[in-house]
């Protein structure tokens, strides 16, 4: 079995996905917002690649049943109900609703996972829940690909650190797991920062940009390990949480 890490939303070849369990990470902030929405009772999150696609898809719903959400250059999209700050996805706002979400890197990474066996959305806020799923998958003989959605579809330090934490802990006590070079590099980044996630975020370009754009509090939210302990699965073009209502 093996774990590969790939960087950038749409860069990886299809062979990285076919038959594999894929974890998509966009710590700042799409993965965190998705976990928050589902933990707070959203019916589903639908990841879409453009704001036009969100507007089109909304037409299939009663207006009261959907929320239009997303960002461009970290800012909320004009006319939408919500941006991409995880602090917006509170229970009173999202409970029972379908969230139509478009973000710069996160949602393209999720939808570009052709042929994957399972696609799970991972971050620090649902770390332990997803870790258990990935460990079980590896024990069952599945190969894993971790997609770091990144920034401008390239490398992002915070996604690499989170991926490294998964690599380190998934492989602990399991012999014979092959890692690609990116997976090994991510594990080193995780070891460098350890639990000092705010240091990791503040060192990252996207973390600094979010602070400059007035979203400093989002960093604390995204660093709160296991605060939203859900397993978000992307299937049939929507993300729902694995749970009693959706046993697999
Ligand atoms: C993205 O998808 O690029 C991010 O989630 C951007 C952000 O809202 O911080």
C-alpha cells in the first residue's frame, strides 16, 4: 500500500485517483468550512467550480432551502448569502440547508478526483475522525492520495503540514507503507510545527493574506483540532457526512 501527496487542485494525473481513497485538504479555509457546515446540520454541501455554476444550481431548489456561498480572493462573492469563513457556517444559519459552495482552490480540488473509490474532505477540525477512516482504508489494502488544494493551485504550507500529520500518524505502527517524496516532505513540515498550528498558519502566505484581509480570527477556528468531528464524503456531486443517517 502507498500514500501519495499531490499539490494543486487539478494538477494530478487520473492514475493518482483511480480506485484510491482520496483525502482533499484545504485547511485555509474550504475544508474547514465544509466540516463546520456539516457538523452544524447542513443537509449537504455541493462543491462547484464557478459562481455561475452556483447560481445555475440554485435554480433547482426552493430559495429557502439553499445557501449560496463562496469566495474569490478570500472575499465573499457579491449577492451570495455567505463567504468562505468557517465562522459563518453556524447552526442557526445552515441547519437543514443545502450549501452551494465555490472557492478558488478547495472546490476544484474536490470535484477533480476522477475514479476515486472514496473522497473525504480533511482538515485539522475533523482530524481524528478522518485519520481513523484513512487508517482503516490502508489496513484494508487501499492506496491513499492526499490532495493539497494549495494556493493559486500550487504548494501551500498549511495544507502540506496537515497532510504530513496524516502521513505521520496513518503510517505509525503500520510497516511497509510506500510514500512519495511529497508525502515525506509533508511529514517533515508537520514535525517542524507540531501542535503549533498558529505558527504554521502565520508562516504561510495564505495565512498572512487572510490576516491582511481581516480574517485573522478564522485562523484560530481552522487551528481548533477536532472541533468539528465529522467525516465529509463527496459522492454523487455532493458532500454529506458519514454518520448514522448514512452508513456505508
Ligand atoms: C480556497 O479554496 O482557495 C480557499 O478556501 C480560499 C479561502 O477562502 O481562504
